[in-house]
């Protein structure tokens, strides 16, 4: 058989299997809908995590450390510590807030001006606001920098302003594992759905298969249209999953955008990009093919024409 005839026969089988699916539109759509929902669930979780990471691209500045110096530290000593910290490779910037400046800002924004006038002395210490370098804006990097600052003479206390970010990053890492686990389990579910549909199709066409085997058809030849049917089921389910995710993004993008603007953020919910969508379709088709291959191989081999 020539190469052209080989591909022509496969193309004919591919189109024929699509025609068989179209002959039972309701049952086919039901199968594709179940596959689509199974794919859409981990896909939505993946999209949430991707948007959470996008929202966190500006969190490097939120990892600032507030360094409170001892009350005995002078302004000159505070500036010397600031210069020393600026020389570190894991520090991006250091802002000096001397005690009089801190008191003035607190008086301006707190509304306790009269109460502060009753104080005999300034209770606020000299403070440094240390912004770590982007490469050090990780839980491990922050911990190392915090320890190094605490070891400096004159430093009384170091407070991480955004420990909540560390907790959020840990939650995202945990959810990534959950998404991978859910994706794997639901991927197996897609294979089982496609395999069960192909199994029922084989049982309905048992007589036709027996005739094909009687005239010399091999198991591989008989199995071929069922494999293409599995691919079509997977691709159909993948398209429905993408549609479901697009509808979900459109439904919640408006409220999320309004919520972000209330917090002064320009964050916008992003949908799936084209490369990711193509990977989803390819994975769905592959899962459909695997499920149909397992079912067709087992059940066609068990059919022996009498």
C-alpha cells in the first residue's frame, strides 16, 4: 500500500467516525459534556492560580522589613546602619525615618495630636524601612536578611510587614499540588468516560465486527474507527471545557475588576491564552484516544466470529 493510500484510508476513517458520532447527536453531546466538565474543573483551578501569581507580581515591595533601632541609637548611628545595609546584595533600598520625623507623621495622620503633646518625650525610635532585592523576596531570603539585620549593633527589633504574603504564597503552592492531583484524577476519569462510551459502541456493533473479522479484518483494522471516535469525543469535550472556562471568566471578571479598583489595583482577570488552550485540546484528544484504545483493544479481541 502506498503512503498516499495509507493516509487516504485513515482520513476516510477519521471522517467516517465523525459521521457516526453525528448520527447520535444527543448521546454524543452528553458524553462530550461530561468530559468537558471533568476537564473544566481543574482548568478553572489552574486559571485561579495563574491569576493569583499575576496579581502577586508586585509583591516584592510588600516584603519590606521595618527595622526598629534601640532608643539609645543616634541619628548618625542610624544612618551608618542604613549605609551598611545598602551595601548588601540582597537589599534593594533603605529608607531612614528618624524619631522626630516618625512622630510628626504619626501626629499628622493619627488624629492624636493633643494626646501626643502631653508626652514628656518622643516614644518612637529611629526606624529603617528595608526593601529586599527581587531575588531575595522569598521566605528563605527574607529570613536570612532578617537574621543578619538583628545581628547588627543598635537594632532592637525587626518586623516583616507582609508575613501574610508568605502565607498566601504557601497556600498557592499547596493549591498547585491539589490542582495537579485533581487534574490527574479527572484525566483518568476522562479516559474512563471515553472508554465506556466506546465499549457500548462496540457492543452495539458486535455483529458488524464479527462480519469484518470473518472477511479477514484484523483487530487493528477493526479498532481504528473506534480510536478516532475517542479522539473526537476528547476534542469535543476539550472545546466544551474551554467554552465553560470562558463563560466563567466573563461572568466574574466584572465583579473582580470592581473589587480590585476599590483597593486601588488595576488587576484584571485573565483568561486562557492560545498556547494553553491548544495544549488543553491536545491533552483532551490524547485522553480520549487512550481511553478508547484500552476499551477497544480489550473488547474487540474478545469478539470471535462463530
